[in-house]
C-alpha cells in the first residue's frame, strides 16, 4: 500500500503520443505565427497609407486656401475694377510670397511668410509616418484667368501648381463674380 502511495507522489509519466502526432504542434505554431505576421504586415501597410492620404489631404487644403485667397481678393475689389481688368488682360499672376508683383489686381503677396511650407508630425523611421513634407508653389505664383461672361458676371478661374514630397500636383477652382453680389 505504501508503495502505491509513493507512486502517486512521483512525477507522472509522459503520455506517449503516436509517432505521426509528435511534430504536429510545432507545425501548427509555425503556421499560426506566419498568419499573424501576414496580418500585422497588412495592418502596418494600412497605417502607412493612412498617413500618406493625410499628407495629401493637407496639401490640397493648403492649395484650396491659396485659391480662396485669390477669389477673396477679387471679391474685395469693386466689380467695375475687376471688369475693367478682365477686359484689358484676362490672365493675372498673384505672387505667393516675396515682393509684391506688378499685377494691378493682386498687389500684395498671398502669404507673407513663405511659399514653401514645411510641416512634420514627429518622424517614425519604421512607418515613415509624420516625415517632413514640403508644399511649394511652382514659380511662386498662382495663375488667375478672369473672363467677362456678361455685363453682370465674371468667371474667375484659379490654377495652382505645387510640389510636395510625392511630386508635382495641380489645384484648379473657379467661381463667378456677380455685379451687386458680394463685391458690389
């Protein structure tokens, strides 16, 4: 009886597995790690794309802001002044930064600080998220075409060419100025 009790106190014997099951656990663990690695790589790729999309959106917002500044500058002028200029010269160039240009409609630069905007959100060397991005207006000017449509309306067409970390881009917008509208 004592011998039986002693056998229960000793370490239990390892259970013998059939020969075909001995390596199955290792293979299952390796397959699970491979699947988890693929999942992590897909998540990382989405993370990187999210930051890239965010940078592109921020650049488009900056271009839209410059375009709106051009439209606002025209709306601040009397309608007759814009109409006279449109009949004389339809293409105008607004200087983004620096010395005022010679254009009579856009006598002040659109930005007082710089035509090259650099921004960062904390660089991450693995994902490249938040790396410094440049927004640079090509030739430091915005092209504005002003075309009279009738005696009461003027079409304003704004084109901004800019460079950022992904290459060259263009932003194009237009609006109509109406006599006795916002700039009466």
